[in-house]
C-alpha cells in the first residue's frame, strides 16, 4: 500500500510537532506501507533541528510546495523578527500587538497556513490523478492540513485519515485567543466537518476520543511515544538533586505552587538548599521568569535554550527527577504531552503537576513511573519532593517502569498500519 502524508512540520523543523509523523514514516515500510510526504518548501519554523534529517529513510519521496505565511505582515504590528510557538501568546501585548492577535485569530481561520490550502488541493489533485495512492493522511495542528484532506475527500472520494496531535477547539490556548462569536462558531463548524467526514480519526488520548465520538465512530487512540532503546545501562546521574523540565513553559504552564513549595523547602532545609538545582531546558515565558524571581529561586535555576533532540535525551537520563507540568486550563484533563513518553524511556522518576484524573496521570500510574500531584495540592507536592530527596540522599532514587514497550514508535506504527490496512 501507498499513503500520502500531508504535514506542515517536517525536518529541519524541531520541537514536538515534527516527531510523531517523522517516526511513523521511519517505520511504516516495516509493515509494507510506502509513505509519500507532502510538506512546505519555504516554512517559517519557530525551532530548527537539522539532526532530525537523519531519521528520514532515503527511499521516502518528499513532495514540496511553497507556502505564503502572514508572519512578515503581522510582525509589522507586533514584535519584529520573532518566531514563536503557538502556545506562546503575549499576555500583555502592545496596542499594535493586540491588533495583530485579533487579525490572526479572526481572519486566519483555522490558522495562519490557510493560504496553503487551495494551492495544495490543486497540486495534489493532479498528483493523485497520476499516481496511485491508497490513503491520504493529514496531521494537525495546523488544522489547515485537515482542510486540504477534506477537499480532496470531497472532490476525489479518497480514503482519508485525519490525525490530531492536539485538539482543535480544546487546545490549551484556544480560550486565550481574542475570537469573535462568529470566529468561534467557524472553528467548531470546521472541526465537526473534518472529524465527521474523515474515514478514520486518530487522536493521542482517551479524552480526545470521548469528545470526538459524537461525530465519528471510527476514532482510534494512538499515543505519541519514544524511539530507540529504553535506558537500562547504569548512567552517571547529576551530582546535585536536579529537577529537570524539558520543553516549553508558557504562562498557562507556570507552576506557581511548585515555586512556592520549593522556596519553603529551601528555607526550612539548608541541606536541601545546598543540593538542589532546577534545570529548565527550552523556551520559558516571561511570566514564569517573574514567578521564579518572586520566590527567590533564580540562584537555583540553570536555564538551557533549545537543544538538538539527542542532547535533550542525555539530560533526561541523567536527571534525578523529571518534571512534567500540564497547562492549568479547562481542557487540562485531556492534555497528554508527548514528552511523557520520552520521560518513560529515560527510566527516571517523574513528578507531574496535572489533574490526578487525567490522561497523563493514568499513564504515570499504570507504568509505575512517578507521582502526579493536583494543581493546588501543596501538601502532597511538598511531601513528594521531600520523599524523592530522601531517596536521593540514601542513593536509592529510582523507578522501575512497567508496560512501557507499548509506547515504542515501532509498536505505535504497527497500530497505525492496521488502521491503514482497514481502508484497502
């Protein structure tokens, strides 16, 4: 079988958005499925990672078409020459920044890649008429990719799988956008049309599946995962008692409860204060920086800008404790960041601040990989940190995760291949 994968994020894009389909493409041929990738020729990526090119099989055909993005136009109203990830919305924009946010939210629906839809439909219609493709797959966000798939489905009746790496209207920052009622209605209408029209819909968590079942019964959960081997060798751990967070930490992901508890423990326990270090690897919002300063934690923080993926893995496996923070938003229960799976691979204890009845907490519990603490549970958070620290002092801070091989990218690609085969 042959599948056409339509994706905006593709190497040299870095960050989390590129990982899922890069890894699927890496392994699909093991299951007698030949992938063809359609992506952008001149993208405006917030993060670059050239090392990810190494994961693309040399035999895979890559189709590219240019895209017109409004970043340059909108930067006239906002901050110049600044590429930011979607989750980083300026909480205190200037007058012109507010104009830019309003324009982007209400005139670029579903997102700023909307002007790639019609040229792509035209190009791919011609390609599909001249090349045998069994299944078309779109992955979003950006959800403009799904609108390409929707038009191809409507025009050519292709078999179509829509993959949601994140929710559409339940995405953590949707509530922050300055949307008019008309724009909100348009987003809901497009989301429903995509989900109900696709032959199959893939989602990354159970909550997303529950929310979409009312539109389509063919919903499959295929989580994100990890690649490579599970860490089993004895690793040189950080000398200090390190709490390591990897990835974006925006305003909604600012764990004020953690900063408060850490400040208390540091004040009460001099030994802890001497041993402790907080590593933040990735982009940090100004609101987070302000909170860290407020609680006098700056001296304990080591900030590291974005690193190539392989270097990130080294920090994960050497951490004493891995920190995972879910955005404190209405849709928090369904947030399942892809970072959890690489944390599992690292074989280090995980401290998550998230809903204890959410998708993330369930995975941590069923794999025996760490502890999840609710957003406002200061008592349990302090108790957990001190228990981890006590184990660190006694040289027995470790976990033995169970049932995690199911999250290997090759196993997940096997699940994907079965869905594709159903559409023969």
